[in-house]
């Protein structure tokens, strides 16, 4: 009897678990579905909020359609399925290293830098005509072509002297004519570095050194000429002075000056001997007393 009751109780417990099973399963399904919906809404909300960095604009594309306007810097709410392409409006540096031929047929390596910025109102036009990566797809090949066109008509030596500035100006004007109609303003084109073949570089350096040496020699020659002119002028001045002085000196004047000097010495308190000459042209001879006594002894 007890065994039969236990079996019956077990069957009753099983029936009660079976009746409550579907309700528990439905509860779990409802909770999982709610979490999925919340996660989906969170993802959509995240994609709807877009942030445009400072000094940039955004071009919105939705299912292949591009908006005419642009998104300015800041936070914006857009279609969650839209794509936003960001274009910086500040000045951007683009560098290119290329090998180009010169007028002589020599190949030189040039490092060229372009400073440009896009016009914000033309951002959508740039995206539709040139693409978001227009630096590599359009600007780079156009710059390489412009560099070849300009350097192909000049000598390699010209890249080392003042003509370099003219080449930069021509490159800048050429790139402006190409990029400005598309909404890309070219501010400057710079030749950063020029690498010539070693043979040509040595020849240019030798020529430059020879020119500097010639200029130095011209300076030395000019300096010597000026020194010779200075000495000639000085000699003429001395000669003129001597001529003037010699014209004013006579034998009578010299004799008179000698007499005056003898008188001045004779008036002094020092002991001396004055010997007068025996002719008109003779000047007095002055001897100290000590010198005179020597021979008398």
C-alpha cells in the first residue's frame, strides 16, 4: 500500500511540473526579446548621433543619395543608415616624392609639398566628382604630371639657383588651375629637396667653387689697385710738400738759424765751448767742457 501511494504521489508531482513548464518558458522568451529590442534601439541611437570634428564638414549619403548641404562641426542627429564622410577645412599638407627628367635628359629626384584646403561649400561636389580619397586618386597624379611638365623644360642646374623660385611659382599656378575649379584651393607648392646625380652634382659644385675663386681674385686685384692709387697719391703729396719746403729754404736762412741756436746755447748755464767756423758757410761747433778738457791733458 505504501509503495502504491508513493508512485501515485510521484505521478502527481510530474503532472504539476508539466502544467507550470510552458508559463516559465514564455516568461524567459519575453525577457530575452525585451533585451534584444533595447540593444537594437541603443545601436540605432548610437548610429543616429554623429559628431563632426572642429575645422571639418561632413557629407551625408543615404542609400546612394548624397545631400546637398553639409554637416558643420558639432553633434548632429542623422538617419541611422546614413554614411557621413568627413572633410577637413583647415590647411592640409600633401607630400610627394618623384623622379623626373630635366632638359638634358637627366633624372632628378624631387620632394614636393602642396599646401591646400577645401572650400566648405564645395565639399559635396568634391565627394561626387573626386571622391573622399581625392588626395591619392586625383591630387597625386596631377601633381606628378605638373612637376614633369615644368622640370622637363629647365636645366638641372637651374634647380639649384634662383630659378628654383620661378619653378615653384609655375607649379603653384599650374596646380591652382587644375584644383580650384573642383573646390580645392591650392595655397602653396614647395620644392623641399632636390637630389641630382652625383656626377652632375660634383660638376655644379666645381663650377660654383671656380666662380667664387674668380670673384675672390677680382676682389684682391681691385684691392691692390686701390692700394697702389693710395700710395701714388701719398707719394705725390710728399713730393709736393718737399718742393714747397725746399723753395723756402736758403743758405742764408740755415746760417741764421744756426746763429740763433748758438746764441740760445751760449746763454744757458751749462759749461760748454763754442768753436766758430772759419768761413761764411761754416756753422758753429758746440762741445761740452768735459769733452774739451780731454785733449788738453
